[in-house]
C-alpha cells in the first residue's frame, strides 16, 4: 500500500500556513489490510480509519457517485485498484486535490499549485456538484484566504450558482450547514463568506432574511453607507477586526433583519424594526440549530441594540428593564457580549469605524450599580417571596438614579 498526505495539510504547507490536522489517503489496500495493521474503522460502512497511535484519519482511495439528494445520497467505491488520481478528482477544489508522499513529492494532476499561485479557488471537475455543502465550503475558504488575495474562479462561481438554483442546498442538514457557517464566521474576513454566498445566489436560499437587506436604504445621517446589507457586512467585519467571539458575530449578522420588512413607503426609516425582526432572527436560529448562546444573544441584540446606542439618554426605569432582560446579575458575560455587539454596530458604518463608543462604559457602570444592591439588608427587614423581588427592584432603581445623576 502507498500512503499520501492529502487535502488541507498539503495546501497549507505550500501556503506556508500552520497545519493542524492531517488527512491521509491509502492506495492499494483493502479494509482487511487496514484492520490487520491495527487501524480502527470510523463507521461500519465507510472506508475511513483512525491511526492506532496518532488518531489521524486514513481513508482508502475511493471514487464517489451521487445517487440521490443531499449528503446521504452517495454511493462510493473503494478498492485497491482505485488510483490516487481517481481519488483526487472527486475532491472539491484544485488546491485541495494535491497529495504528497513521505519524501514530500507532490502529485498534482489538477494544477492545484498553479491555482495557489494564481490565488484562485477553482473546482476540480463537475463532480464538485455532488456535494452541495461545497458551495458553503468555497465561500468559507474565500473568507479565510481573502487577505492572501484569493478569489473564486468565475466558472466555479457559475457552478455554485447552478447548484444554488437547483434546490440542492435545501437538502443540507442543519448540522452540516452550521458547521460551515460557524467556522466561516470565525475567519478573519467573515463578511467575504456572506458576499460570496450572495454572489452565487446561495444567500437567498440559505438566509433570505439577510439577502433581503441589500438594497434597503437607511437614513444617511446615521448610516453614511446607506444600504442595510452593506452595513451588516461592515458590522461583521468590525466584529472580526475586534476578535469578537462567535456569539457576537452571529448577532452582528442578524441584528437588523427587521429592516428587510419595512414597507418601501416608510424608507429610509425603520420604525420598530427591532421588534419586527425577532421572528426572522428566531427562524434563522432554528433553521441552522444554532447553539443556545448564539440564539439568545442574537435575539437580545436584535431587540435591544438601539437601547444600547441611546444608553446615555435612557430613563433609570428603562435602564433597569434592560438590565433585568439580560439577567445581568447572573449572566454578566452575556451583557458584555451585548455591549460588544452594539459597539460593532456603531462602528460598522462608513467613515465611523474609529468612533468612540462611550455607551459601553456607561452600560458597564449601570450594570455594576444595579449589581451592587445588597440583598441581605432587605432579608433582614423581613422581605420574602415576590415582595423581596419588588424591594430589590426598588433599590436597584434608586442605585441607577444615583448613577445617572453622577455620570
Ligand atoms: N473534501 C471535499 N469535499 C468536501 C469535504 C472535503 O472534496 N465536502 C476533501 C478536500 O480534498 C479537503 C479534504 O477532503 O481538502 C479534507 O477535508 P476537510 O478536513 O474538511 O478540509 P480541509 O481542506 O482540510 O480544510 P480545513 O483547513 O478547513 O480543515
């Protein structure tokens, strides 16, 4: 048997990037050969094995053919006769379809090196279309390598467009899609992921609520970029520049969905968009089964981001409601993430990227004022049950009034 390093490990070594996990392909072997060498099978009927020591993935060289919709609809053929070239041709991108032996000799039948030099994400063959997840993968690679100057080859974009129009994307499971989306959002330039999906028509299928924001104007006084879609991409860009966590990036992407529902006669104003957007945010959250912390933050940011911007003008009673909604006493971290998302929203506007955001410290101060109310003296006064709750709220309100006066 011959063993080759394949895929991302080869690509990233040639790009001079750190290699994290290594995938191997094994040519000229049977399942029995692998088991005899102590490899552990990954699934009952999939020709992928884990190395007994390193735990790295070793796959038998295989050909694949699509037999139905979605990812389940695959038949594959793994046998010792399948050649390295046959295995490489079923892969997604030329830059991912190179193999290397233990002497670092490269096998590159589909010109991955040429495309690395040309900074092109190009599909290997029409077999690309056999896995619709690849539309998301290419957009994710575009986001990751944008700063190196990579773009999607026009013919690959065209194939992605056809796949998006074919209805194939609807067959993707929430889990597979979310894995790509979350990884893409954590890249350096997550806005490129959304741009590429939009360009090939996949955004309209996957997140029509986000796609609908492009072409929707906002008042120029607050939003020099005017277009709500452009603004959303800038907010995401800021979130990445400021190294915000996934929760904040997800909330950044979804915070303004309500603006896509405004009747044209009301443009460029978006009255109550915060509230109107909630059902859309909920729908996107559920479509991809986003983790609970992402879902929660997106909904809270959607509902309260304009409160964040107006923090300094809010009445103490409104400030208290805001803090209560976030349960800032038990969930301080979530409130910090809300503040961060508001700040990214404020900076994700053309020419205002460097603006200061005094609301952030003001909100932090308000949270600590409310949190400083001690419960023990109220218990000592004999408050119990719902009355205790009311008494705590009254004290917190007092603390917030004092805070606002001295601020
Ligand atoms: N691959 C593919 N189509 C997919 C998934 C994977 O063709 N839908 C192939 C590609 O050759 C890819 C390899 O399998 O390089 C390994 O896939 P994976 O580990 O998911 O990605 P990497 O390319 O290693 O990229 P990353 O750095 O994102 O892990």
